[in-house]
């Protein structure tokens, strides 16, 4: 996770805004960051550097929709903050 946004930035796909990382009660890690644009999102899906990073992620984690995290159904969701540099 430490290199995720850095990698996206190196490819011109994410902004310099500091990402927010948090953990749900079930251990799910949520990362919020800002894409450069809608085109950047589309370009990420054909970028070999990003595809390799996502492949490595897929070996150790599962991608889930935010709606599947219990806290997402609460009016004021309570997540445990995480340091995005760790």
C-alpha cells in the first residue's frame, strides 16, 4: 500500500493530494486518493506499470466494493486511521 499512490503519480494518474488510509472493523483497508481525471482512471487499466502493481496486489488481497464494508451503511462511519507512509 505504501507504493500504490506513488506508483500512480509516477505514471501521471494521481494528484499530489495526500491519500487517506483507514481500516474497517473487519480488517478491510480503505484508501482514498484523487485521480488526475476520468481519463487517468481509464488509462490506468491499460498501463503496464499499473497492471503489474495490481497483479501483485491481487496475490495478497481481495478488492471489494465499499458498500460491502459494514461501516459504509452507517451515517457516520467510524474507521481506524492508518498512516499512508507505513
